[in-house]
């Protein structure tokens, strides 16, 4: 194969003969360096050599960007002058590798893979905590209640937007100051500083958010893309003890002598759906979201039962007691009333057709169609009845407490409320039929109504 000393003029003038796909012009100065020109005019410097008795060829680059000899270039931003190797120098480097038994193609692939790894690691370390948090809560959403999911959204809430009800402005969530930083920048010092601020303003929410953050970090460690981004000492019990208040057992609960005032106050609530919801909450001892998510398909008036979504077992069936059944029948009758002309015109304007709601405790204002926020009405009722604060979960606590007045077995109450069995006998040797639960549940309801002065089953 003939060789000539490559020059810029020879490189520019060399062309592929007609009838050939490609042609080569080999350099006499740098062993293995050649110029390849294809039939369509593409030009590339190449290196060709022998490795283990086989000819290998490696592309170096376009003559437009690769000079024959090395030059110095200035960086466009910094102005720093640095050397740029030429095609001859690159060919000599590749020849040295081949002489050592190293395949330049494999080295090139290894270097490319290493660059990809470095790039991926850089991208991994640059990921924002908010982006990973959003992926986390979406991944866990199917295993959480809707309220638990919303609680996690609120922890990361940026704030500043107007509330959907009222004129108040939503404040940033407890974890909001951390959300815009990189996950890899979350250190114990950063978290400690954030806890100092939040624990002084809203200690209970700070404790809840700290616990949720710990579960989130555990989730991150189980995924390759986020593993080892956060130091292991970021979330510790010592930090929680130092900065956060101890969790206190809540004791808000209706007492026997308060029942009459509570029933009178909730009966005066203008919204009959909320009024019925609160009473059903007390008389079933269920969780607030379990009753809010009740559909008419879950109510069996024939066999007097309610099928409730349960966070422990998935679903559970409890008795439909007489007074609760009366409340639900009244709601069903109310929801079955067709809209008047004015309401129908509104539906027609929106291109909607009327049909009875699927939810037992339906709300026309809620996005998903079911009751979302009964706390405001309940708090107003408590104030009107001159009663101490009782949360919605406090009504569940009230059911468990008041049931002791009729000496109801603890296991029966736990099964009605959906508590996880706490003893071996309860877990493996108690399978109470619905009839047995109904006997005790009806007795509890009857006692509560008697103490409340409700003499009939009419709400």
C-alpha cells in the first residue's frame, strides 16, 4: 500500500475514484494513519493496524476538526489556552496501544461506558428531593388511604396559594423548605436546622413530617437510583428526641353526660348529610375516611350490614344498626329526589345528566363527589353546644370508651372498629358471626341513644 506524507492540500484534493465505495490515502510519517474518502465525499482520518494477526481499523475523526499536527486552542469562556492533539499524534497513540496488545476499540467502549456512568451519577446526585418525593407518594398511593396521601402532599406544599374554601392563604408544608434542594444535599445538619424552626412553630406536624421523611428515606435506599445519596445518620432517634416533642396519647372523647348536648348540637347542623355523617361516625366507631368512602353498594338494608374499607384487612363487614339504618334511608330518599327546573337547567348548560350519587355521604361541592371536610361544621356544633373539642377521630375513640358502659367484650368492639387483634386467642380462635356483633352493637347504640335522650329511631 503506497504511502505519501499527508498535507492539508493532499487531504483536500483526494477523492474517491468513480465506481468505488471508498478510497484510502495513507500517511508515510505516522504509521497506520490514513484518510478515508467515501463515494459521497465524506472524509475521515482512520488508524489501521494489526492485533493478534488481524487487521483492525479505528476512526479518528473529520479532517475539519482534526488537524494533522497538534495545535493550541483557547477556551471560549475562560480564555485558557490548552493543547489539542492532531491526527498524527492520535495515530501514534493508537499504534502504541496495539503494540501492547490492547484493542483501541475496546478501550474506546470502556471509556464511553465510564463517561456514561459518570454522567448518570451526576444526574442521580442532581435529582431534587421534591421530584423523588412525588414519585414516592405516587408509588405508595395504592397502599394508603386518600387522607394519608393528601397529608404527604401537604407536607411538601409550597404554599402561597388561596385556599379552596375561605380567603385564607395556604402556608408552606413542614417539609417545603427541604423540597427544592438536591436529595444528595440532605444532611443531618440541614435537617436539624429545619427541625429547630418547625418544632418551635408547629411541633406536632413537625414530628409527623419527620416520621414520614424517615419512611421516605428507607424507600429511597431500596431503589438503586437513589441508594446511598443520603448519609445514614440523617434520620436518627437521637435527633428526634433532641428536637421534637414526645408523642402524647390523645384523650378527646365524649363523656356520658355530654351525649345529649352533642346529639342536639349535631342535629341542628343545617347540612343533613354532615349531621348524619357525624352520628354514623360515633355509632359505628369507624375511621373518618372509611365512612366518607361508603357507597350505596356497600349498604345492605335487607341483611342489615355495612361493608367498610379497612386499612388492616382491606374490607370488613359490620352490623347496620337500627338508628344508623334510619339515618341512611333518609339520606337515600333525599338523594333520590330529582332536581327542580332551575337545577336541571344548570345541568343542561354543563352537558350533564342527573343521576343519584353513588356515595352515601355525597357532596356536590367536592371534586370526587363525596364528603371531604366535615370538621368545620362539627367544630361549630361543639361550640354551639358548649362542648370541649372532640376531633373526628375522637368520635371513634368515644365509641370504644362508651361501649364499656354496657360491658361489651373488648374483642367485639375491636372487631367492629377494625382494630388488629392484639392477642393470640383473638387472632386465631375467635371468629364472631355478624349476628353476634349485631347483638352487642345494637345494645351499644341503644344505650348511647338513651343517654342522649333520643327516644325514637327518627333522626
